């Protein structure tokens, strides 16, 4: 009979180091958190499972920033500032930042080159004296008491080790650290449904003149093909040029389980199946483009990313959960730490559904409250990024890069204030947090309705 479990012998772990702030995960939230904590003079460690930073932005081939901008009463404005300005300037200096483009005639987004983003993020963290531990998979925690994390356990090529911290910031996207520490979390829309994952891909060798504004014509080509019986995993294809116009990114695949629900990005078997299916869909859609879309005849798939793009898994429950209504009504909060101007972008079965705040009647962004990055039950933990406290609909908007940068910088600033004042994270002065964020360039979205 096959054993259902096996006991691992207890063992002592070497301590890799002791830090003021330990950040798990190097996506937009983690980059902003680690760089900001180190810039504030805190001994900071970034723990990342891959050999590069950027999170979904690089590891899943996203290659475009959304949520840095908002449509403010009809005017396109960058509304996320602070440490991200330093990062953007570094990507630009490396020649890897495109000018912002208008999407859906309503809001700006900004493409970047993955290699430049990776290098700029390295330089940003190291330039502020943050330490980086790459190729380190966070694997568990050691608790001091029920509510205090003593150490993060990491698995590395040099073995399993412990990293001791005073404050931990979970930027894993999946809320791994929060879940191990016992913080409550939610998943999906209440019926188990999460946003569907996508395997991104990039093409090279596109003829930009012939392709033209292909992103406006490809949906109609897909409709025509569908009428002839061609099947696509989803509608709402996003096919756009990168900085070099012969290179394009394609966001069109959708991974589901046999029962039709979304692949779970915290389930190893589902992830494995999703990677294989994702690459299969990439090649299938590429064949369609080559055959039917002008300008793509001599293109080739230059990259499928290191991993399947995961939009949503755990959302760690805080004292407040940002909701879809907050996004659509451009809600204000007294404890604002920055803003989100991205609309609800719901990756549902077979389609992408968009919901916008009134444009141009509204200011086009909602505040992000400090309470959404404060988990419950664990005293020395903050959660920033797509796994912060949001409802399923709220997360469909505020999971994109812009608001993740906001949350990361705010989490680091809150950690700094708590350490400086020897106070609980839940009891720091919100006014002091806001003053510190503004001093360091952040925009909190106050004084405009
Ligand atoms: C297909 C797709 C397309 C998208 N398109 C856009 C877009 O055009 N523009 C945009 O702004 N956003 C887009 N998004 C959303 C956006 O990329 C993410 O929501 C955003 O990157 C979330 O940032 P984050 O820092 O919270 O987490 P992530 O970006 O997910 O980063 C988490 C990091 O933590 C690391 N990590 C996770 N677990 C562990 C562990 N246990 N140990 C060590 N490291 C760990 C991961 O390797 C990763 O680097 C897209 C997402 C997907 C999936």
C-alpha cells in the first residue's frame, strides 16, 4: 500500500541573518517595499524564489505597467509616485521604457522591456542597500507566540535556513507568509471562482507598418474565425507593440480545469497542467495570427515566460477590504496611502469584462486605505500587493502594478514607523505615515473630488 504521509525528522536550521524588515516576493509590491525600507535606513532582506525581480511583470511576461495612471476628469495623469519614479527612471535610462499609450480610449498604460526592468530593479534595491536573496523559496515560518513571526524558513541551493526579522512584509502575491503564520484569508468570488490565469507570450519579427493598430482589428478577425468554427480560449485579446515595434506582446490565453473553473495558482498539480496547456494555447493562437493578421506572417514566438501568469489566489483579510464599489465610486478614505486608477478588469470564463468609474465626470481613482495592508491575528506582518485585503471585485482592479507599488512603499513606511516608535503596526499614527509617504514623493490623492 502507498503511504499517505511520511514524517520528516526534526532538525536545527542555520540562521541566514537577522533583519529589521524581511520582504517575501520581488514583484512590484516587494520591489517598492524592500527599496523603501532600505532607503529609510532599515536593514532589509528581499527573499525571491527566482533569480530576478519583477514578479508577474517579468516572470509571467506581463511587460506593461497598468495603474500608474488615471483618467482624472478627462485628463491622463500619472497618479502613482514615490519610489516607483526612481524605478521608472532607471528602466528608461536603460532604454527599456515605452511612452504611455492610451488603452480603450480611456486610460494610459506603459510597456517596458523585461530585461531592463530586471536590471533596474536590481539596481534600485542594491542602490538603497537592501540585501537580495535570490533562488530562495519561502517555505514556512517559525512563530514566537501565536501572533508573532520569529523567522521565515527558506529553501535554497545551499540548504534550508531561517531568516529572523522584526517585521515581515508578505509580497508573495499568494499570501504564502500570511497563510503560514495563521492570518485569515479569502479566495475567489465566494463560490470558489478566481480570476483566470493567462500564459503571456511575445513575438518578434512583426512588420509594424502592416500590423498597424492590430489591437483594434484582431478581435474582429477572431469573431470571423469563430464563425468558421475556430475555437479561442477567450475573447478580449490584448496584442500590442513593445518599445521596439517589431516586438509585440500577446495576452489571450486562459487556463481552466476540466470543470471549467480557474486553475489555482497555489496548487502544484494544477499549475503544472496550466503551464503545459498555456504553451499549447500560445502556439495555437500564434498560428492564427500568422495565418490571418496582416504583419504577422514572418513573426516568431521569441518568448514564453518562466511561469503561467497568476492573477488571483489568496486575499488576506484586513480590517477593511477594498471593494468593486470603492473602485467604481472613486471612494475616499481618511487613511489613504495612495491611489488606484485602474478599472475592474475581470478575467471571467472565456472573456474579460471591464467596469469603469464615470469618465470624465469622476476623478478616476479611489484611495487605498492603510487598513487593506494590515492582516489580522499576526502582529508583525504586513501584506502588500495582489494578496492584500480586497474583495474579489476590488482585487480585479487594484491587483495591477501601480497600486502594488503604492502598497509596497506604504508597508515599508509603516514598518519603519512601528520600529522607530516601538509600536504595533495597527497603532502607528496614520498622519505620520501619510507625512512620511508624501515626504518621499508619494501621491495620496487628497484635495480632489
Ligand atoms: C497574464 C497577466 C497579465 C497582466 N497584465 C498586467 C498589465 O498589463 N499591467 C499590470 O500592471 N499588471 C498586469 N497584471 C497584474 C500584475 O502583473 C500583478 O497583479 C502584479 O504583478 C502583482 O504584484 P505583486 O507584487 O503583488 O505580486 P507578483 O507580481 O505576483 O510577485 C510575487 C513575487 O513573489 C515571489 N514569490 C511568490 N511566492 C514565493 C515564495 N513562497 N518564496 C519566494 N518567492 C515567492 C514570486 O516569484 C514573485 O516574484 C497581469 C497579470 C497577469 C497574470
